[in-house]
C-alpha cells in the first residue's frame, strides 16, 4: 500500500481539493498505523512501539517543502513524513515493527532498530554511492535524545561546502549547494546540551538547516514547566533571531493543527534556507500525543481531564477534517467512507506484513521439526526429544530463538550416540547459523571493495640524503598533499585553522587551501564530530580534529551511538567515512594524559582505532583511510611532534596498513607488546635489559581496532614463550583488551612457559608534573623490573631478585 502525495505548486481548485483529500488520506492512514501498531505490541507480536500520532499534519506540510537532494535528520515520530515523501509504505511500517530482517521488506534497518527509526538508501548493494541529488534522503535515526542534532549540522554544512568550494565533483551529491538539512526534535529534548550546542554552531556557520520542534507540552510524562524556561523554546531562543546587522536564525511559530498555516510556514522557511543559507527554527506548537509517549504506559496517568479534553478537540487530524468540511472540500459522509476504506486497507497491509515476516520462520521450524522427529525415532532418548518437538509444535508463531533452542538442546540427548539423523541435525544447525547470524551481525564495517582491509601497504621511501625534520613537518607536508589530491577533503577543529593546530601540523595550510577547508571551530566537541558525520554522509571527506584525546569524552556519545553504528544499523546502505584526528599519551596531568583507551575501545566498535607511534606512521594511516570508505580514530603521540623523523620522498602516497602489527626489535627471551608513546620507554628498557642478558622482542600494535589480523604476536610468543603487555592506560583497560586478543583469539597460551603479564598505569589519573607522570604511569624502571621479575621466576640463579 503506497502513498502518493501530489506536490504540484500551481493547481486548479479541483486539483487543490484532490490534493487536500490526498493529504487527509495520508494523515488518517498514518494514524491508523499508529493505532494498530500499539495493538500489535500489546498482543506480543512486536516488542515496543513509539509512534507519530498527533504529528501527522505538520509532517505533511514539511514533506511538501522537502525536495530531491534534501536530507532529514530526525527522530522516531516522523513516520507520516516518510510516508509523504514516498519512502515508507504501510507494509514497511509494520515490517519494522515486527523486526523483519529482510532489507527488501524492511528497508529502514532490516530489523536492527525498533520501528520509527527511518533511513533511505544512500548506497547500492555494493556499498557505492547512489545519486543523492535525485532522491529524497533520510539519514538513519538513532534513539538517544537529541543525538540527531550534531549530524544535522554536518548535513547542512555540506551544502555550504558544495556551494562555495571549487573543484569538488558534486555529481552525486549536490546541485549548487541548494539542499536543505531538515531536523526534527521533541520539545522536551531541546533541554539536551546537544540541542543547544548545535543551535549555536549552526548560527555561527550560517548553514541551510531547518529544525522543527514538535511541541506537545510533555516529555514522556513530564510537563514543559519542568523542561524549558518559560515553557517555550522559541521564546527563549529569541536572541538567535537574525537582524539587519547580525547573522542568526529565522524563527517561526505555528500551531500544529492549522493545516493552511503549516503549509505556508514550511514553504517560507524552505525558501529562506535554500536560497540564503540561513538556519530556521519552526516551533510547531499545540500538538497532541493521542496514545501517550509509547506502548509502555498510558498518558491518562499524567494528563488531567482538561488536557485530555483539549487534546481530543485539537487533534490535528480532527481539526483538518473540520476544516475540510467547513470549506466544502468534502462532506462528512464522504470522509466517513474514506476513513472506513483506509482502516480496511491498513488492516490488510498489516496482515500481509505479518505473514511475510512469519511464514519463512514457520518454514524453518518445519525443517527443524522434521529433523528432530527423525532424531527422536533413532535415539535411546527419543522420549525427551519428543518433548522438545511438542514444545516447538505448540508455538503457533515461533521465533528463530525457539527453533534453535529446541534443536541445540536435542543434541545434548544424543551426545554419545552416532547416527545419520544426528549428523543431519548438526549440519542443519551449523548451516542455519551461517545463514541467519549475518542477518543480525553483518556490516559492522564496510563490506565494499573500498574497505580498509583492501588497502595495500605502501612503505615510505627516502632520498639518500633525506633530511631529518620535526615529526609535525611530516604531518604538515602530508596534509598538504591530501588537500591537493582530494578536493573533497577538509579539516576543522579548535585552533586547526589560522594557527595550524596547537602543534603546527597544519601550519600555513589554511592560507593555501582556504578557510572552509582548513577551519577553526568553537569549543564544542560533540558538534565537531557531528559536522564530520553529516558531511561524510554526503560524499565529502572530512577530518574532524579533537584537540586532545581527553576531550573526546565530550563527543564519545555521538561517536558511539551514531558514527560507530551507521553501517550496521542500515545494513550497509549508509556510510560515514569520517576521520577523527586527535592527540594523546604521556602529557602530564589529570586532564591531558590522553590514555583512556579501554573505555574508548569498548564504546566505538564499528570505528577503527589507530595508535601510530610516530608522525610518519600517522600520515600513512591518513593516506590509507582516505583511499577507503570507513570511519576511524587516529591518536597521534602528543610528545612526538618535535621529535626528529626522516622526511619521505613519497609524501601523500605511502600507506600504513590497518590491523597489522610491526616488530620493531627482534629478541628471543620475551615478547613485549605496546603502542604509542609508551613504545619509546619500552625500547629504552629493552636496551637496558640487554645489558643484563635479557633479549626482548618488541611489537608495535599500531592498530587496536582491528587487532593483529595476521596473528603475528602469537608467532613471536611461539619463539619466546613469554609475553608482557605494557600500556599507559589503567589496569583492565587497553592492556586487558590486548591480552584477551592474544590469549583467546590467538590461543597464545599453547606456547607460554610463564604467566602472561600486563603492566599498566595506576588506577587514578596521572598527577601533574614530571614526577606525577613517573609515579602514575609505567616508567623505564617499572618496565625493566617487571620484565626482570619474569626472568627471575624462570631462572632465579641467573636473575637474582632485585628488591
């Protein structure tokens, strides 16, 4: 069942009536989906539901102003809009509610997100860009409140870049920067810091962004008086209103039940944003939420009788219906007939969506039952297997969990038996997992031919008389080559522009490449990442700079919930190949120590985490990433910018491989594994250990995510039979992750003659000053003694106890 809104701008009165009735039909259809969706949750066919009832009419007005090439960054109540732009059918709505894993049936997320999370396909099945200018686009939603806002900023900024930066191939991505990024948010969610950070940043940048605030006076059960000063978000944002002398926003207020005013407001807002690149706020007031916040409860618990009566009267669909009758566009009887027809159509579409979802699973259950019955007939424990058969048979609408639970438990009853029926069931289960597991687990990373693992290493090469320069110069020259080679690349961050970053890795590049490509930003880490996400979703290649690794904490939620999940939550139909540049390790003090890697590793799966030991390695990582299509975090060594490195003669071309370790010192007695700045201390300790007869092999991890894909560390351990992981993160952090990979993924325990060890920092943040660093993080002496103690345990006579 498809919707087909008419979006002509010049029409006859008859055409006008037809369009109005089509809009009303769409509103009623969406409302019926919400009503039936709630019932499906309450009957157990779906797990949870948040629906767009009460927001139908303003979303239809919004859709009429939304053009090909535009982008949406919204939240989970925008179902009517998605229907209005032709990107969500009723069947797809219910397929999302049932978590159908077939991308053809549920194109929003293939069942990976609950219903109400919407997306369009920016990529084809091979992971390559579609022509985004010829389709209406929705960036994939996330649930965290206001989390869509930073990305919205970047989607809007891309239009500015495409309009003002020359030399970029815009074929698939922009038509003269005319595209608007449209955002939506609930009134209560405007209390979030991400909202205010985005509002400020967009006002500074002056980008074509329109934010609709759906205001129904509540945030879940909490009234606006507890949410917003003056209970009115547009009132307190008045200071952002643009004037003749100052840039700012255009701010509109409109009642969400007033169909003609909504149409006019959205058209006017679109003209301003599209032509002038001015951000706009549309405060849509006096909305209702007929079914309450979600299927978890009833709004009768927190709304009084007066409010409930008002909502019944000012329901936007009812108000539009009254307007239609009052203006002789249709009669009450005609509308009743239309409404009855819509109810029948939606019920039928719901039924078809459920059958499409459940029938393949029923067929899988039938296969499993056949195999279980065969096994029961040949097993001495057949009576117990028959019980499993019965329990599965009585489930009218089984889930895959039910099928696998029964079949896997059956194998326990025949563990000591041998039969063809047992072998058949084992093979079926293994094959079932190979087919079904990817439906829930694929596309954490790109599966296109541009993914990072397809990039071959190109080593840096040097002239015979290659000069030694500060490490920052290697970076600077490489960034210069990048911006020359890739017109779509740009970098931005605090102090990144005019002064060329705090460590001069971008020195002089703003003057050469322009203020839009090498740009300063305000102190606002979350929206710096958001800029990068949005621009990378529109074909640009941004590098978002976070000044210090410690400050990444401000943006970690956006990286974790949005950037890291883009490929996964769209099953490979959207991508955001953002590079996040930062610097960390070994600076002195609580707030600039930059070593909280354990927390980062556990929160950003889906993003590559790279920890180069010097600037040449870092430059190589940037070159690799720009040839690929995946997001990454690159952590440069903060104390390495002034250390001398040879200047390669193939700047911009050499590539550091991702997921590959490097052995930087050969040895036979013990394998030492580390990364980043700590490696320099490990190397010094190894030299001193050599003096007492201990020959250590040192391996630079280089890449934490992914980790040692060739399993080179275990090959080293097979030779040395001992391993120690040295890390400046706290105990249980990155060192624990590394050791887990070595022991459980590489099975290094098979070769160990000594207990595997980790040497990490103290459990507190590093104290300030050189001594603070010495007593907080592993020192050369700590490393020396820890390794010496391992050898003492092995051979006390040759290595007497030190202390």
